[in-house]
C-alpha cells in the first residue's frame, strides 16, 4: 500500500463494502481524524468543516450524511478493515 494522502477530498457517502476499498486506503488519515474527534466529543459540525471540508451551515444534509457515514466507516476500519490493510490492502488479490 502506498502512503495515503494527508487531506484528500471526501465523497458524500463513505463506502459500505465488506472489504477494504481503494477509497478506504486513501482516507486512512481521514478516518483516524474522525475517530480522534469522536473520542474527544467534538461537535459533528466542526468535524464536517475541518476534517471533511463540508460547510454544515451551507450544506447541512450533505455534511451530516458525510459525517455519519465516514465515522461509521472509520469504526468499521478499527474492527474489520485493519485486517485487510495488514494483508496488503485493497489491491491484494488474496483478500
């Protein structure tokens, strides 16, 4: 797996696949930032603005959807996705 970008653009909805995706690999840092913010009890609006770069005042539905799906995916990564990373990532045909 190549080094993930530090601050990539995000989709409106995070993946829901049961396997690691290229999007997941590219957004590992985003997921870590989401988990840190969640652990600190940060307001979802601030996280949407700072981490996801979506203005919750201008696009409240989009911001909330992106926040919810990316946080869900970040939590999935801690329970399941990390195993795929350890096996070589989404590009590993043996997953």
